[in-house]
C-alpha cells in the first residue's frame, strides 16, 4: 500500500520541490514566477518536460521510504517503551511520545539522507536547453556522480535541516496521531475503528505540514542548490529576499501528499497491528 501511495503522490512531491526551489526575483528583475500553484506547477512540468517528468525521483523516493519509513515506524514503539519503562501502565505522556518520535525520526533520516538528496536533485532538474547534457541519467548514476564529483560526504548534504525537518515531522505525525486518536476515543460514540484512524491520520498530516514546512523548504533548497554556505545562511537569505511566507511554498501539494500518506500509512499500520 505504501509503495502504491509513493507512486501516486510523487507528482505532488515533485511540484512541491519545484515550488520550494523557485526564488523570488529581486532588484530590477521583473520576471514572473515560472511555477504557480499546485495544478499550475504540475501542468507546466508536464507541458515542458512530458508527463513522465512528474515521476522524477520515484526510485530514490522508494529507497527513502523503505529505509526511512521502516526505521522511524519500526523503532517508535520500542523507543517509547524504553523511555517510560516496560512496566508502565496507563496513557503514555505526550512529551514522551514526542521525544521518542524525535529520536527515531533523526536516526532514520541520518541513515536515509543519501536517498533524499538524490530524490531532490532529480526532481529539481527542469527542462534543459538544446545541447546541454543532463547532470544525472538515473538514480544509480546520480549516486555515483555525486560521490565521484563531490565526495562520499556529499551524500549527506543538507543533513542538519533534514534531521531537524524529519525529526519534527516525525514527532508531529506519530505523537499527534497517538494524541488525536487518544482524544477521539474519549468522545462518546467513537471507537477504535477505521473512521477514528482516518481522522487521526488527517490531523497528524496537518500538524506535520504546519510545523515542518519552513524546515522542509530550507532542506530542499540546500539539497537542490549548492550556493548556500550553511543552514543559517539559507534561512536568512530566504527570509530576507522573499519574506516569511516563502517558508510555506508548496504547502498545498505538501499537505495533499502528507495528508493522504498519513491516512493510508496509519490505516495500514492499524490493520497490521490488529492482525498481529
């Protein structure tokens, strides 16, 4: 289910990355932005680069989900139990859930950062002028080219904002899902069923996007553009040149993707838990 969802939502992710990387004209420049809104961005990409361009980075995206998704979800419950103790009885405090999700999110993306970097690099490549060769000719070539031209450590470019982004988003998703579900179950008429899981999943996706968008923009820009000195430089230059709302570029495709992702992920996870 998660592989199918990744395939279905990668166009939204590609549109999000293009919007996040698009910089506002400064000085005397009067160029209109190339990409406008979710549907406009997807239409522009499809028109200029063919429809298949919306699925750029799909292989690296699957690599990322297998590594990052498996680690963050698989480790969450054991780490949560470790923090409170195996003998703990009752509802686990929210702050313990947040700490557990922060730790597992940070650890998972540290391992998966190379896959995220390659995914963003491939998604960022737009239409090339005639006679200009592509930088990468596929996922494996991207891994190889980055290591050959920039060194092995370059695969962990943007690790700082990526850890911050994924630790926070993971905390927003897993901890808020736990908390929203726990709150819903206390409302008369609600039980531990598909409707509750769906509502809790949507809530988790919304909190994750609201909290994680600014760091996500910085992460995408650092991975897609080598012109920034460090995370702080990227943050300051984006804020100074484009204003605070620039940190919420790509919000709609991001929520559309993460909202649906969380609903399917948690519905699947709950069914697996019940079966086991």
